């Protein structure tokens, strides 16, 4: 078995997401985080790196060029076939030029409603 809380979707030296959370929002998952630009090499233009894993269906949704770090939020729509499933959710960041990444943060499970 895989312990989802120990999985890293991304790994690197860029500053991780601060105070990150994820919640179901009408067929979507809404991600939120604090803007920690300026911490280490974190920049305002870093992009959210998102992974949503549905192990029941053996599927995943990823976004490697999401909202900027300064936005503090992003919503990802999910397939209707996922309604009622529980998914594992991860958030990291990637620099605008794609050369630096942050360790992903496991945000737990979310039931798709």
C-alpha cells in the first residue's frame, strides 16, 4: 500500500506552499495558500503545481502552470464521474521558467461533492 501523506509529487529547493488547504466546492476543488513570495527564492510569478489523485478510478488531474503564488487561490473542475469519490490532493510550486520546483505539500483527502 502507498501512504499518500508521504508521497512527493514535486521535489526541489523552492519555498513550499504556506498555510495551504483544499476543499470541495460544487464539483471542483478549491485550493488556497498564503503568498510567501520573498521567502528563500520564492517569487510572485511562481505557478501552482497541482495534483489530484483518484486512486479508486486510477486517474489523476495535474496542472503544472496554475495560478501565480500571489493569487492565493485556484479552483480545479473535476469530472462528473468522480462525484462521491475521495481524492488525494497535493500542492507545490514551479518557477515561471520551469527550472525550480518546491516540495509538494499533501493537503489530505477531499470527498468530491
